[in-house]
């Protein structure tokens, strides 16, 4: 059994850390570009903590990226090279951030994790919340347009008239969502009509990394009964565009998680889109 030790990362560790992230995460989590850039920036700008574990030959076999926010330490990323799983290296990294947090007088360590809930529980973390992200695979499936409503693109000129039928906060949220996707995904904003009456608005956004994934950015339904049709309007549009997935982060007004599961939606497991378990360990 080799000896391992934890230390703070140096700039010459960044490539090793990126390789570990490549290999440790799921196939779809191979984000060499964004990870490498973010680690280089962290080391340059400071403010974040990047711990690494090295073996007795100085080979980096795991890392943890964390930071301090208020009275809490937060873990952003943790990964161990797959050849070294189950040897306590992840635990060493957790102890390193806990010790640093204790020295700084912080009260807890927190993280959000899609895959490693049992790992954190083994080291005394408790699950304090779940943020569901459901995803529907649409490629290769028969997807029909919703029957109940008619969808058409939501144009800039439509917006002012919506102010009259929506409450102030809903309308301001709509404007914020509309303009935040206006440049990148103008075709993913849809107005929904029943006859001549507007019954809702739905806006999607292409994921910044998985361009085949559209996530629900905004949904407004005049009556609860239209909400699912509105979502399926976005599903239909995405299918017409030849995309692969549609994702929804809960809660969404008038959309029921269990109902979507019955329709084949599953927990998201893409690195930019996943059901996240919030984990916390109080430091005594
Ligand atoms: C999660 C991870 C960091 C654990 O590192 P490790 O060095 O194997 O951890 P330890 O040896 O200290 O602890 C092992 C325990 O963690 C848990 N565990 C190990 N791999 C796990 C995985 N892929 N998913 C969930 N839990 C895992 C098990 O409970 C295991 O306990 P056991 O050995 O008694 O069965 C490592 O498996 C990894 O890099 N996984 C891929 C990346 C990842 O999922 N990161 C966290 C999400 S952001």
C-alpha cells in the first residue's frame, strides 16, 4: 500500500487534475476545456482552494476544489483517479477541507452532488435537500404536437399585450427570461393559444455545453390545466429541431414530478444538468 499525502495544488498540477476529472466522471462529463480553464483561473485569481493528493512518487491521484462562502466551506468538485478508488483518498480530501474550514472558524462544509451521496454519507455528511432535474430523451421517439393548444413563436411585439393578462412579477420574470435567451435561442420562445386566446408562454434554452439539450427556462400558464401542454409544446419544438433531450428543473408551477416520471422522464445525469443532493456536515 502506497503512502499518500494532501497538499495545496500548484500550477504544474492543472493538467494532471484535468486528466483525473476526464477519467473519474461519467463518459458525458468529459469537459476538458471548461475544467482546465476554470482550474487555471482559480490558481491565478486565488479565492478558491484546490487540494491535491499525491502518491509517494509525486503523482497526483485526486483533487478537491472548494471555497469559502459566509460561515460555510463549499466543495465544488472532487474526484479521484479510478485506479485509486476505495483506498480512502476521497476521505483524505474531505478531511483536508474540513480541517481548513475548522481553522478558519467555519461552521459547516456543504456540497451538491449528483452521484456521490453515499460517499459523503460515509464521511458524516447528511442530505439536507434534493433539487430534482428531470430529463426526457426525445431522439428516436414519436413526439406529436400538443392537441389542446396551438403554439407559435413568441415575438417581441407580443410582449406588451401579455402585461395585461399576467401579474407584475410573472411578467417581469417573463421579460427577464425572454431577453436572456433572445440572442442565443430566439426560436425557443413560444406563445400558446386556445382559439384566439393566449393561454401561456414557454421558453427554452439550449444548454451551453450539451447543445442537444434544451432546458425549460420559463413557463407561464393562464390556467393550471394548460401547463403540461405548454411543456410538451417545447418538447415538440425540440423534436422538430432534431435535438436529443429536454430538461426541467423543479419546482415548475402546475407541473407534477410524478406525472412526468410516468411519461418517461428520468433524473438528469448530465454534468450540466442533474438531480442534485445537497449534503452538509456540521463542524463541531
Ligand atoms: C466519489 C469519489 C471521489 C470517492 O473517492 P474514493 O477515494 O474512492 O473515496 P474513499 O475511498 O475515501 O471512500 C470510498 C467510499 O465512497 C463511496 N463511493 C466510492 N465511489 C463512489 C461512487 N462512484 N459513487 C458514490 N459513492 C462512491 C463508497 O461508499 C465507498 O465506501 P466503501 O469503500 O466502504 O464501499 C470517487 O469515487 C470519484 O472520483 N468518483 C467520480 C467523480 C465523482 O463522482 N465525484 C463526486 C461528485 S461531484
